[in-house]
């Protein structure tokens, strides 16, 4: 019995999120169906995060314990034959017995994509949020730096968060950047953990700054207030990607 760490990419459009749920098709259940077809068993899987409905992943990590003669380097090809085309296994490796994809993660990096143009792309519309008016990226960059550090992020947390209910709302953001590539504005956030909808609210707040409706130096006051009503809107899930997870391996 070995512990396998897999890296997945998936298009979250047709899923209710990663976690198995009774009322919808999840990435986890679909992945386990493929796993069962390959291994002949259905091991319990440990995901690095619970991505919401419609959220995508470029580098989602999960682990499971299994006994198989398939070498790790061949496992992605074997599994991909039994998975739908919107879920791909990119890499597989053996990790220590006690490794857990969620609890061993040091940081996770999310990417939020904005199409800053009045007209949608006919190719990428499922993978960004469109903001028609030109955003001031320099102002957004200044605001983004105010999120870096250890803060209480309750103001960036949607209602219904179990962490907020337990008063566990302090997180550390180690990097928050805003870059423009033509009409695409990318917001990238690296942190040791996240609250419910935190990145989507952070991105919405930065868009308020970019639109001139909020000043970059308003961010510290918003965080100190712990008031969700003072932050920006929650942007749609379709622009959000779990980009990568960092481990000491």
C-alpha cells in the first residue's frame, strides 16, 4: 500500500465543486469513478482544497493510499483514459505514508482572470470575468500590496463560513500581484489559507479600486473593520483558478 500524490487540472464549469455533494456532480466523485476503473477499488481521496462550483484548477493536488502495479509515471495516462476530457491528471508520485494533501500544504496560489474589454472572447468566455471599462492596474497594484501580510480577513469572507463561525479568520498572504497582458488583467494571490470566497471578494475589491470607486489606501481600514459590507463584490466563480499548491517534498 503506497501513498500517491496526484496533480490535476480541471475545467470546473460542469461541476458543483471538488468536494462530493449529494445534489450535484463533483470533481471528486468523477475522479473516483476513473480511479475505480483503473484500480478495481475506490480509495478515499484527500483533496488540497474545496473549490466552489464553477471554479477551475491548473494544479489541484490530492492524495490516496492504494496498492497497484502501475508505476507512478504511468498512472496519469492510465487514469486519463477513464476520465472525461475536462479533468486531466498531470503528474503522480509516491509520498510518505502520513502525507495529507490539505494539511501538508504550505501555501496555495490562486489566479483570477479578468477580460478588460467591452466584447467577450468567443473562445475563453467560460474562463474569465469581463469588466468592460478600462481598469487602472497601477492603482490595483498599490491596493494589492495592502493585502500582503498577516491579517484578519473577515471583511473578505462570505456568509456561511465555518471558519468565521469559529472565529478563525486570520490568514497570511505572502504575495498579491496584478498584471496586465493586453486586455487580460490577472490577479494572483498566494496565502497559507483562505476563507470562503476570499479570493473572489479580494478580486472584486481590487476591481473597485481599478474602476476609481475606491482608493488603494482604503484597504487597511476595510480589513480592520471586519465588515464584509465595506469590501467589493464577490466576482463570479468562472474567473477563478487554483493555480498551484506548494509542499516541502
